[in-house]
C-alpha cells in the first residue's frame, strides 16, 4: 500500500481553531451559567425571605388578627437557615452528581426592617385597617367619623361652660360680700331706729343713755371697718374676675372653629353677662360704691357728732339720727343675696363634682375591677421617639377596631391583664378603676355638652331655667346676673341629665346621641334625683350603647395615641404567656441584601457580568423585600 503524508501545519491550525471554539463555547456556557446562578439566587433569596415571614406570630394573629413577625433580632439567622436549603441541594437530597448552578450565601444583612412601632405606628395602623376592611367595617368607621365634629363641639361647649361656671362662683362670692355690707347696714339701721325710739322719750338723759350710746359708737366703728373690708374684697375679686374673663375671651376665640355659630353666640353671651361685674360703671360695682359711701358717711357722722349738751341729747345728734334713718331706708330688708342664690340643683351638682365620679354613676363601686397593668416599659412610653405616622390609615378605623377586639366595662376579657382595655386607651392609667373613671369623666363631659346643645334649642326649658334664675337672683335687679345664673342652671341641668345618661349606659341601656323632647328624662325640679335613673323599656331608633359611645370617644383622641395604647394592651396580654414578646420586635416589612458566591465550572472569566471575582470565586449581591401589607 502506498502511504500518503499530510503537512503538519494544517493540524496545528485545526488545533488552534478547536481551542478557540472551545474557549468560546466555555465562555458562553459560563456566562449562561452566571446568568442562571444570578436568577436562581434571587429566587432563592425571595423564597427564603417569604419563608421567614411565613413564620408570623400566631398568638397575635389568633387573638387580634394582625400579621407580624415577632422576632426582629433573629431574622438574619432564620434567613440564613432557610437560604441554606437552596445551596447545593444535592447534598440535602442525596441525589449526587454535579450541580452546575451551585451557590452559597456569604453574608445576610437586613437593610430595612419596619416594626409595629416605627413611623408613629404606621404599620400597626395599616394592619388594623386591613382587618377592619376584611370584615366590612370601613363604611361604619366613616359613619362614626362623621360624628366627630358634633362630639368635639359638645366637649368644647361643656368645658367652656364649666369654666364660666367657675367664674360665676366668683360672681356669687362678690354677691356674698355685697350682702355682708348690706347686713352691716341693716344692723346700723336698727341702731338708728333704737335711737329714734329713745329720743322720743323725754327721760333719755346722759346718765341713763351711756350704754346705748356706747353701742352706737361701737356699731359705727364696726360698720366703717366692715364696709371698708368687703368693699375692698369686691374690688379685688372684680379685678381677678376681669383677668379670668380676658383669658376666657382668648380661649373663646380659639374654640370658635370647633363650634357652630349658635353655640359660639351663646358662649359669647355668657361671657358678656359676667363682664358686668368687671366694669367700673357696671351695675354691681356702682351699687357697691354707693353702699360703701353710704355706710362710711353714716358711721363717720355717728362717730364725730357731739351727743350731749348739758346732760341732754344735742340737736345736731338728733338731726344725724333723722338723716341717717332716711338714708338707710334704701337698704332692703329680708334675706340677702348669699341665701337667695342657694339652689338645690346647684348645690347637688357641686357635691357631685367633688365626690367620687364612679360613685355617682354606679350603684355598687365594689364591682369595679381591681386589675392593674404590670410596671414595665410599654410601646406608648417611647412613642415620641419612633417617628410620626403619615395619617394614611382611615380615620375611625382604630376606634372601631378597639371596641371590636378589646374588652370594656360590661364586656370584659377574663384572660386579659386589664378588664377595661378600651378605657385604658382613653385614660392610659395603670388601674382599671382609674381608667373607668377617666372614661366616665370624658363621657359625662360629652353628654353634658350634647344635652346643653339640646337645651339651647328648647324654648320651653329655656324659659323654665330663666324663671328659676329670676327667683334666685332677680332681687338684685342685675339682668346680666340673671342671664349668667340661667346659663349656670342650664349647665347644671345638662350635667344632671348626663349623669342619668351614663348610669343608664353602664347598666347596659342605650341613649341617643342627639336627644329630642321625648328622650329627655329630668325636669329642672327633679334634676337632683339623677342618681336614681332607671332603664327605659322598649326599643327606640338611633339609640347608642356604651360600646358605641366608647368608639366615638376614641374618635376624639389622636389616632397615633390610640394605636400605641392598643399595642400596650396587646403586649401586656401576650407577654403574660410569652415573656419574650415585644411589639417593638414585631416586623411588618423587611428588605434584605444577601452576598452570594459561586465557583467557576467551565472557565474562569476575568470579567464576570454583574459579579466580582474574589479568591477565584464569583461574588455578587441580591436584594429582596417582603411585607405583609402594601
């Protein structure tokens, strides 16, 4: 056979070509492998993160329907553990072989964690909103929120009228001092009358009349001193009242935007009535000036006039007695202002306000829960240091959520640390008794304001109150005082009705938010018996229970405050079973960055795509995020 030969240069060419093709193919495979590893690592990271969040805190969900991960500090370790399931899976499954897409997590770092308390409790508000929406409560929350303006007006009017009632007490004090001056004047008048009787007797001589004259001079000195003392106090109290009214006038302007025009005009009118006592030319100040001058003048005459001439009464002294008797006739007889201003209703309301609030609305205060909150730190204690919510949560939702998931008076949660949890949100006190008292006080203020607004529109009851005011202080002839006392009586009447309302609510009854004449319970005369109100029989439209009133009272609180205090309650309850539970560790959203590494398989690329090469390994980072709520 003939052997043929080939040139070696051709073989080298093909060898070089094959090497080049092989390098190209390996580069392509390695690049594709890098892209696959990048994708699979991202998928693994996202899956691992979702697995982490799948471990939500079950007790919080079971009891309050809120999704949060309760172990914020331990999330990185948990994330590493779940991520390891995606690293070289053949080692876990035992399938063997080569894994072309093997990678390992090198570092795990959470760039952002949003907990329940962050940003003013924004995540908590969102969770609450989602729960209420899932139960179809959003529309009801909006309806409750619509009542906030009326409730704010009612509380504003109630507070303001209460402050003016305090000013009216100063007016009463001025009247009492004026009455003391009149009383001393009547005593002086009696002395003048006794002297007139004595002068009619021809036997009234210096030897026998010394005792009476001594009494006269003593009375003159007392009158001068008493008139000076109480006139000075009247002027001082009028000045203090003026300062107080100037402050109230500023507050009135601040409250204008919170009340209707009718309510504002009524509040302004009450303020103007009281100003009558601060004006120097006002009716009472003028009367006090005249009375002081009258008493001082007559006292001075008695003290300076010569009484005896040659053992008989001097003509000058007789003239002083006749003149003084005529001048002192202007002082009215009968009971004075201090006694006339007494009213059983006003006295009763004053006693109510100084007595224990719970004893006023509960038949037996011994039934009130004695539970208290354990002494430790709670979310609301650090509320001001964790940011401010952006207010995206629907207004009214937290209030409705609270009365749906938390206990309150008449609907207590036996396993809770506090029996009156909703009342805690209103009062933020350590004990159930204090919180119930705070809730009752707020409820009384709102119901008093609502009742007062009703009375302003009831002409018959307005006339009844004005007649009562006339009978109390009409004798003074000061019409602004009559109007001021009328306002105080209306306020007391509204408060008495509110006491009756709250008693009914705490017994499980219902009271309409806005009353009509048919719903009004107490007459002005019978208002002192508010503490004996009974439940109504039958059902009426537009009635509100204690639970509904608690919801609208919460509407008047800041949403952020409500949420943090709800977190207080939840943390206290869950920590009674799990001491390691803290709302500040409850995570709603997390963004994590994981640094991965992978070894080259086909060819080590000097410039890997979107990766770095460290110690002959590819190193790259991926970011993933997950949250329970959008």
